[in-house]
C-alpha cells in the first residue's frame, strides 16, 4: 500500500497554520484554535475540520512546506468514516467511472492529448492549436483524483497506479513521444503532485495544457489577433495542485491580448463552482457560493467568463450566460484569438 510522504513534526512546528487559517470555508481567525484542530488531525483524532472541509484543495496550496495537509484530512475522513457524499451517490459514481478494460494498444503521433473522462470536450481539439493531435480518453485512463471530494483516498491509491501504467503500456511505449498533454488540471495534478506524494512512479512526462498552449502560441504568433477583451477566469479546485500553472495562464492571456480582470475570487482565493457541494447535498450553500462567484465576475466589467475545468463550465456556464457573460473554455478563447471562431 502506498503511504503519504509527510513529516508531522513540520506541521507541529508550523508557526502560521496557513492550511487552516487561510481556509475560505472555515473561520480560524484564532491561530491557537487552528493549531489545536491541526494537532487533533496529526494525532488521528476527530476534528471539526473533517466535517467542515469543503474539499476545495486550497490547503495543499496554502501549505508553505508542501506537507500535504489536504491529503492528511482526506485520509482521516476515510479512516473515521466521515462521509461527505451519500453512500448511494458515491457507489453509483464509483461503478460508473470505474475501469472498463476496453483499452487497446495504439501507436500515436504527438501531441497526445489526454482528455481523461471528458469525451464531450473532444470537439475542442481542433484548428491550428491542435493540428495533428492524437486524443486519448476513457475509464481505463481516468486519473480518479475526484474521489478526494468524496473523502476516499483508498480508491485513488488503488486505481491511479493502474491508470498510469495503462497510459504507458498502451500508448506511450509504442509512440513517438514520452509526453502526455493533460487537458484537465486534475490529471496533471494527479501525475505531478499526488503521485509523488505517495511514491507512485510516473513513467512518462505530463505536460499541462497551459504549458502546451503557451508554447504553441509562440509558433503561431503571426496568426494572433489580440482580443482586447476583459476576461473573468474561474480557477478550479484542481489547479491548487499545480498553482504554478496559473502563471502560465497569465502568459497565454498576455500573448493573445486578453485582460484577466482582478477578482475577489481568483488567484489564491478562488471560490468553488458549487458542483461538489451539490453532490454533497449542500444545495443552499452551493446556491450562495454560485451567486457570490457570478456576482464577482459580473462586477468586474468582464464580457467573457473563461473555464479550464469541464465540471466548472458545465456547472456555471448557463448561469454566467444568463448574467450576460459569454462562457468559453480556455482553448476556445485562444482559437478565437487565432481567428478560428
């Protein structure tokens, strides 16, 4: 069994307890109270944090020591049987998103775009940006990191190593590249942050979609028509596992002449899209968070709301459109700058 690589002494000696104090969903203005709850977690005891956690991944980003506070929380939630998603929903999703054993060996030409479990977004892979791309997707390569939202690390540790090996054995081994372009932050975060935290080997090179797009725009710079548009970006939970990639998005915006508006709920203080809260049957809280989020977008004067997470876009797309903002995926925003949309 894989074991989390963290040092409890680092947490015990932490002077800021940023993982809890900076949480947007729990009120820890008193650092001594935060330290008390943190020590309970470190000792494997019940803490109110386990019930109040909204699984936004934020504490993974806030920790200055890369000591994985969120994974500690998820492991303890599972150990103490603290379920934030009703069992019938969890079990149904677990079966529906499980491996199907339908994967076949293929020799693919680069770039290889990993769409994870979102075939409905394959239509985004077109135009100059993705010319000649090979696309992979399906339950047999699903990263499974979403179970963090369901207080269940054991499923991830059981499935993720197999999914990683499937990508390598069935695709990379026979192909002309060792790179996989991760269309979704969750896959990239799973390969580059969660897997190393548990000592899981990744025998290929994950590349974030923002890295790929930014580099590709350098090749296509003569085709770019600056947008000169104000853009409100919905930063997803999973981008917390690869926060340096948020800077790559700024690079992309600069290259296409887009203006990323300053929001209350962006950068290191993004607000959840509400989809996870719906699954957790916290509808009233989801409604409130979505209202705050969309009101924040609209108040910036932005005309476009941009998403990278498919779930965020599915959850908020219609809502932002109803408020007069045009919802777009990052890829489509770039293609717009390339004159293809």
